[in-house]
């Protein structure tokens, strides 16, 4: 009988821990109390292509919503500011300057 009593206590502890986890995280209570969210994600409409104008949208690690659009430089007609998703950064996005061989037009390199 002692064997089953210990087993029951372990199950009870596991049940209590899982219940607290569900109440704290799954219901959004954690986000309301701390202001921190696990919504961090990123979507890129051009999937990183320099030949298509894209928009990168999502949430940072700090639950701030973002939207960045690829654009051509006003100073250099061959330069593109390309935005990409990178979930390894706190912003969840990164940008790079790309030199387009045939020039840049409407937020994309000319093919």
C-alpha cells in the first residue's frame, strides 16, 4: 500500500504543476502580469528574394509589432534595402544593403 501512496503523491504534484503552467502561460495571465509574450514571429512576403518587393511583419521578442518594407535607395539607383526574417535577433528581422547589378526599381532589383 505504501508504494501506491507515494505514486499518488507524485501524480498529484505533477497534476498541480501542469495546472499552474496552464493557468499561468496558456491563458495569457503571464503576459498580463509581466508584459512579456511568446508571440515572437516573423513573416516575409518575398521569402528573401531581392527581385520581389517584400514586407517583413511580425512581433519582436519584446512583443512589439513591426512592419518593414524593402525599398530602393534615393542616393544610389543600384542599391536595395532588403529586409529579412532572423529569429536569432531580438527584433526577429534584419536588413542588408544589396547592390543590384541592373539597378533597383520599386523596392526590388531589376532582373
